[in-house]
C-alpha cells in the first residue's frame, strides 16, 4: 500500500526532476511523461533520460503518454525505458493499429484512452487489446489535458460492469474535487495533471501535497 492509501495515483505532465521527486515522495505510483508533439507539456527524450538518471527511476513508474503513434514512433518511445504506455486515440481508430500496439508493448503494459464523444458507448471490442483503460473528458480538439471534468457516472458504470479490467479516472481532477470524485466513483486509480499545476508542465507543490492529503 502506498502513502496515498488504497488509491493508486499517476501524476502526469512531468517535465522537471524536482516535480517528479516530490510526487514520488508524496506517494505517486506512476509518473506520466507526454511525448505528444502538440501538447504544451511535451517533453523530449533527452530530458526524460536526464530525469530518469537523476532519480534512478524504475521503468515501471514511468508512463509514456502519446496520441495515435505509428509503430515506428512507438518503438522509439519504448527505447526510452518506459514500463507503461498510455495511448490516446479516436474511438474508431483502426483496430489493426491498436492490435499492433498491444502486440508490441504487451496488453499488460498498455493503457488505452479512447476519445469518446457524448452518446457513444465504450467500444467493448477494445477489451481484447488491453487490461487497463483511462477515461478522460471529451474534447473535439484535444486528446486529454483539457482540465475539464470527465463523466464520473459513466466511469463508475464501466468500472462496475467490467470489473475484471482496470479503470483510471482522469479529467479535471484537483485537490478541490478528488475526495468527492473517489467517493462518487469508487475509483481505485486516478490520474492528475493540470489540476496541480502552476503552468503547463510545472507542478504546484502546495496543490500536489493537498491533493494527496485528500485521498490519504
């Protein structure tokens, strides 16, 4: 059991070693590094390697966050020593490509995060590719990182109906709503990013500390 109690926490959008260290000290289980070119929290491979080296990070604590990567690009990300791969994509993306992702990194290491418009049911055919799924707020123009709250009711229903899978609650979580979010959804894994920032990619240590105190 980590310092945050029975709730597993991923702190995403890491770009600085000091933020990574502080998150781990508070009890973060995973650190998310966004390699997606269009993200304001994008971090390059050299900086990832520097943080990994400075903190002697175990790859299992490192989550690569990318959007619809080609197989060639995913192979390059794998070379950075990540243990987990969180991939965002349009819900109707080619299943052939998703299948290739799963074969390449392994279903147990793949977190799938489909972008689901309102009114679209969760695509159950994705269950054959991964054991873990992330539910984020929907945006027409972005794949995550919106700061908007996700649909807690839908998350709770999915987690209850498909309990053999792991479900990660993301989207607009902060020190102000995390207690209510967990109480409302019974989430066991949460992903926090913009809600604990001073600016994109730079964490506010006061907010981060308060976030963990609300779930301990």
